[in-house]
């Protein structure tokens, strides 16, 4: 009886202790923070899907750091005895992570919209520059290295537009930045070269005025060639009566220096022969007196000072001739017109007609104004 009573007492005590333990587990031990962790993980995933790591990197990094802290702290608590576990910090970190993820998403929406607006503006500006370069410098003898940069810039701009249409704004921004550098480099080079070329304008203006005045006073036709504009003008009695598109040697910027440089000379000349039929392979042609005395003196001076090698030849046979209209500068230094325009010009002039070839009829301010509008 005593033994049975003792067993009963022990059993009752054990049952009581177990009941207390179960009571403590149910009522006092903390619940694992699985809900808070899942909410934080979901918010972080949504923020990443919205590219918050790119458009709002600071807030996203904070959200990610809080999430990592929550997981690290949770793992540390789970290594403790169940009665000693505390999840307050885990819950706090998870809540902070969710808060910053939401903040990162809000900022990403604003930043991506702002980036989109800026990209649209930059793309419009670059496309305007590219169009203007095409208009102003399509004929301009830019070195192949610079022209290759411009081509690469145009390609990157096209790729940026595709990325933009696909909402890949950061990729578009990188391509636009690279395109901007290449395109503006090409523009700056061309502008600098053009400004240097226009330092000769004061001479061109004297030649132009002298030739037009000669036409007015002597009541004769004269020819003015404008290389920048790509034009050949016919004046009669001091008044412009004809305007024709003209093509030159591909290295037409600057004066002709020697045979084979494919440059079109600049200076005051006159027609020495009128050629047609079997006398020319270019339909009709007006041979001019290049090299004149000024050309010969300059050539000899460059040989003396070493600017040209002693083996260089001065060249000649510069004409205004037909077979033009190719849409590019292709001659060996001559001025090419379409056959129809050559018919008109050929009828109007004679041997001795003055021919003045200059860089530009327009003042540098007028030409540069058009360029500066897009810079």
C-alpha cells in the first residue's frame, strides 16, 4: 500500500510538472516569427523585381541588410534552449526590412520615371545633333578615325532607343552616355576644324568682292565656287544668275598643295579652254589656269621650308566639268556639275571668264550660328 501510494504521488507530480511545462510552452514561449520573415522576404523579392537595386540602391541595400540581420538573429535564437529563445529583435529586423523594401519600391517608381524623362530629353538632343551633323558635315572631309567614332555613336544611340522601348532604362542610359561622348567628340572636332578653315575668310571675301565687282564693271559673266556650300554660282553684270550643285575632290578643305592630294584649289583663276566632245571624258569642261603664279610661289616656298618633300609635283589640269550629280565629292580636285548644268554654264562663259574658288561665300558667323544651335 505504501509502495502504491508512493508511485501514485510520483506520477501525479510528474503529470503536474508536465502540465506546467505544457502551459508555459502554450502561453509563454514565443512563437517562431515565420510570418514576419515571410512578409519581409516577399517585400524584398517585389523590390528586386521592380529593379529597386538599380533605381533605389541605398534603400534596397538597407532592406537587404535588415533581412540578413533577421535571418542571422533567428538562427542564433534557434540554437538556444527553447525557454531562452527571444524573437523580438528578429521581428524588429524583419519589419524594418519590409519597411525599407516598400520605401525602395516607392523611390524606384519615382526614379525610373525621372530617368525615363531625362533619357527622352537626351535622346532627342543627340538625334538633333546627328541630324545636323548629317546636314552640315555629310561632305566634310573628316578623318576616318573621327568618322568611325561618329558611326559608333549613331549605332549606340540606336541601341539605346531599343533598350528604352524595352524599359531597360539603365542600359539605355549607359549606351546614351557612350553615344553622347562619341557624337559630341565628332562634332567638336569638325567645328574646330571648320573654325580653323574660316581663318582664311578675309581673303575669300576680298576675292569674292573683287570678282563680282569685275563682273559688274565689265558687264561680263564670272564663276564663283563655294566649297562649304557645295555650289557653283554664275554672275552676270554683278548679279547672280545661276546656281548649281557642285562636287569637289574628297580632300577639299583647304587649298590644293600638290599633285595627287585630291584637293580643290582656292584662288582667282580664269577659263583657258572650253572642251567638249572627244576633247574631254567628262562631257564638257572648262579648263582653268591652275597653277597660277600665287600657287607656284606657295608651292616653291613649301618645298624650300620642308613642308612638302622635294619629290612633290604641283599638279594641274583643274577643270569645271560634267558627269557630276553623284552626291559625293569624288574628283581629283576638279569641280563637277551635272551634265545639264554644264550645258547652261558652258553656253554662258568663254575663254578668259574669271573663275574664283573660295571656301565660303557666307561669313563664318552665319555658318557657325547654325552649328551652335545644336551644340
